[in-house]
C-alpha cells in the first residue's frame, strides 16, 4: 500500500513529507492550495489494521466564538454526505474532512481506489470552505449557507 500511496502522490507531482517513526502508522503530508483555500492533506496507513485514512485539514483554525456556528454548518453538511465527514476539534478550532477505508484480500489495493478517495476528500473540503468562511467571517447563518452550498448537483450527496 505504501508504494501505491507514493505512486499516486508522485503522479500528481506533489511534494510531500513522510512520517514513519511509529511502526503502527505511516503518514504522508501534502500542503495544497485548493480553489477556495489552503489545506494540509494527510494520508495515514495503518498496516496492522489495514486501514487508509485521508484528512484535509483547513489551514485556519476557527476562532472560539464561531465554533458553535461552524459545528452546526459541518453537522448539516455531514448529514447528506455519502463518503467521509467533517470534524472539528472544539479545543483549538481545527476543521478537517476525513474519509477512510479498510483493506483486505478481497478489496482492491489499487491506485485508482486511493485516487478516488483522495479526490473526493479534497473536493468536499473545497466545496464547503466558502460557506464555512461565510459563517466565520461574514456572520452567515449556517442553515442558509448549507442550502446555498448544496444547490449545485453533486453525485456524492443524497
């Protein structure tokens, strides 16, 4: 799986750092500028559990006074998502989008499966960032921003 991850990242032409000091987890860190904001993408591979997790972490932590409004926004976003979910750390305001999948002998360990999960991850973060920023910096109402964000057709949502 490690070779598949590195082939994907190299194929995209990304510069990345590898963290492998923990024998139970290997991680790849990529800094990306998306259309709507900067993110750190982290791909984690847990060889003992045969799990791959992908996180897009928004570069800006949500200010404490806005965390409840953003929590409502991402909860409303999560309700219709088929692949992955948003998370927020209430302690520091970090927001990330996460998707994970388990590997086994019957599940294909392919670059295409990884690519699809990677693309879904960064596209979901990029899609919802403008609404989240409107909630944080424009005092927009979370419910209204979700409706606006989700008016565009998306095959990954209900």
